[in-house]
């Protein structure tokens, strides 16, 4: 248990620096009685004689006092830094934010938000966790992340607070050499008989393939992969088409084959991009500010443009 206060240490170090109580009180702007009382209590608490006192000549640290005062000054420096850190945390100038997301949304929304946020909050550290949907929800429930920016695949309203960020109708991804690539929009009838390349596992909630099937299109699925890049590579080779909520970052696959994204004419449903937070977590102003940036037009303009073009 600590037996002395930071104020007592401050009076100690200033008295040692000035060589006496009378000189120290002018710097501290307190009474001589307050300083003398603090030093007496400090010596009583520590069991140390901190000063040699010379009438009419001032005060000088004893050897034990020199050692104690050196460590006291270091502690005061740390306390001052901690006080500034607390002020920075309280004001939002410093802190740490943990966000969970999917790879695609990290590129489209989270990364632009991080770059924009850091311009005004350079002292804030933002950590981004990418994982599959079940792992992200588990991380949110465990308090390992402050919020999720994800495709909505089903949240428990009793545990999670969910805000819709975007609603994305699916885009048809085709080989750039496919005859349908020349069309501005693709109808469901155009897709009849074409093989479907599936991303698996799709996770909870309806997959794009299930949306197609509900709309009366039942394609063969000759290829499926957990890698979106490999799915796009299959599409680029002309092995079939796939549906996605966002266009590829490049107009060609990793194999160098051209690939295009076209909106559907008909509505078969959409994917919702949401911000999810735990109802049990403390809602801090700093996290609120970052999520507001995620919702800003700059962060979501690319995906919003996709949504608007699909609705034309």
C-alpha cells in the first residue's frame, strides 16, 4: 500500500531543488506550513530522514534522501505523462479502436475510413481484424473488437445493436470475353443454362446461389472455392459466372484474364452491409466518431455507386 502522495513527492523534489522550504514555496505558490507538514508526514511514512536541516542555511538531502528524491522525480514524470495520456484519451486525441470486418469491406469501407480518421486523430491506433462471419461475431461477443463492419448474415437483437450501412443488389461477374459482357445489364433469362461458380462456405443467411434458385434459376455448380480470387479466376477462364456484392478491384483476374461486373435487371434480393456492436459493451465517443467516418459519403461512395448503377 502506498503511504505517500504525489503532492508530498512534489514538495520534496522542489524543496531539494531550491535548497529550502522558503525558496520552494515561492515556486509552489503554497504556504511554508503546508510544505513543512508534507515533508514531516513523508519522513514519518517512509521512516527516512530525507533532509539535513541547517538553521539559517537551508536544507540538503541526506544520502537516503538523494536516492529517494531521484526515484520520486522519475515517478512524478511518469505521473505527469499518465495524466496527459488520460486527458488525451478523454478528449479522443488518443486511444485504440478494434474493428472486425471481411476482406472485401476492409478494402471498400474500412481502409478509406482509417485513412480519413487518422488525418484528424493521429494519436489513435486502429486495429482491423479480418475473419469469417462466425469468428467475427464471437470476437464481438468476447469484447475483442469494438464493432463489426460486415455483410449481415443474422444477428441476435438481444445481444447486438445493428445499423444498416448499405444495401447491395448482387452483380453478375463474367469473363470479359463472354458474349453477355457486352450488355449493360443482365437478365435472369440470360443466365439460364450457365454454370455457377460458388464461394463456399457461404455462412448463415441466404447465399447468392440460394437467391438465384428462389428466383427460378437452378444452375450447375461445377466449381466452388473458399477463395474469392480463385472463384474470379474460374470466371475469367470462362467456366461460368458468379454473383458478388461488389466488383473486383482489378478488371482482370490473378491469371490475367479480363473480368466484368454487370448489374441484374431483375431484383432477387440484396446483401446488407451493417455496423454491429455489442449491447453489453461500453459505447465510447471515440468509437462513435470512427463509425461515423465509416458512414460518410467518402467511405461508402464506391459501394453506393455500385448500388445506384444496379438500380438504374
